[in-house]
C-alpha cells in the first residue's frame, strides 16, 4: 500500500491536476467522470447511433477487439459487448447507405492497437 501511495503521489506531482485522482492517507479514488478513453468515446457515439455521423465515427473508432493480444477471463464479456455494438453499427450504416444511395461504405477491422 505504501508503494502504491508513493507511486500515485509521484504521478500527481508529475501530471498535476490532469490526473483525476484523489489521494489521502487511507483512500485512493479515481474520478472516472474526468477520464476519457476510446471506449468512453465509442459509448457516447453509440448512444447517438441514430445520427449517421455518430454511427460512422464509432465504426471508425473501433479498430480492434477489446484488449487485442491480451486475454483475461474478465475481458471476454466486455469484448463481446463492444463486438455486438460494432456489428449493430455496421448494420445501421449499411442500411442507411443502401437507402440513401450514399457513397459505398466499406468498413473493416484494422489489426491495430487494442480498444480500451
């Protein structure tokens, strides 16, 4: 616990207020509302999937399965969650572009960095 406290203190001094962490003698608290990640951006875009712009932006954001090249039992459920939403977004985009006669949209997964 002492090592964790020291490491967090060093991070806080280095990052200043950019680190959304509250540290006290016996508590370490991370303010998740102040953290941004590709998964959080994907979720916000997914919630607005009725907008084709949000739909395509989310598709482009999701470049690989959750924690690609890393497997943990706990991550399988999360990976399935994002894969299902990704497939739903692909279906919505395909439907939109086939109805509007818009540009041919070809989306695919690029073997890139892990989606976090």
